């Protein structure tokens, strides 16, 4: 039985709203005391192509999440609504961490990462 459930929220951030989105979302999640409800961690993903395309990935204690899946999703969507320009799409999944001992580091873009054009990408 999985110990963790991942809950994904995909949305388009309000114009000019993604500038301080990470800190504002962190405060919102903290103020909602979601840790008391089984939230273990969260990760904000902002598209490198379009800064308004956002995914909030949250990790929940699986046992506690299953007991109230739909209310948790509705609650999170309500919390995210002020940050979204439109609807907030949600889905859950069962994460499989590939290495529990590997340190997680903020990866810097490799040299030349953003310099490739479509024509330069080798065909498969």
C-alpha cells in the first residue's frame, strides 16, 4: 500500500501573479494548516516556456488522503482560486520516488540549455 499520494493542480496564474506566486502560495498553505490534514510537502512548477502555466504538486499521507479525497481536492481548489485565471484542474497519482537517499538540489540550467532551436535538436 502506497504511503504517499500526489495531488496535482494545474492552472494559469493571473497576469502578473506569478512574480510572487511561490511565497504567496506557501503562506496560503501554511495558514490553512494543511499539515494537520496530512499534507507532507508541496512543490511549485512554473513552465519555462510560459510563466503563467503553473502546476502545484502536493504530497499527502495516503491513508489520511483516501479518507477524504474529494473534500481535500475541493478545499485546495478553493485555496488556489484567487491565484488562478480560470479553473484549477486537479488529479491525483501514486508517486514512486526513484531514490530516497539522493539529495534533492536545485538544478541550474546546463550551459547552452536555452540556446537550442527546434532545427538543432537531433531527429530520433
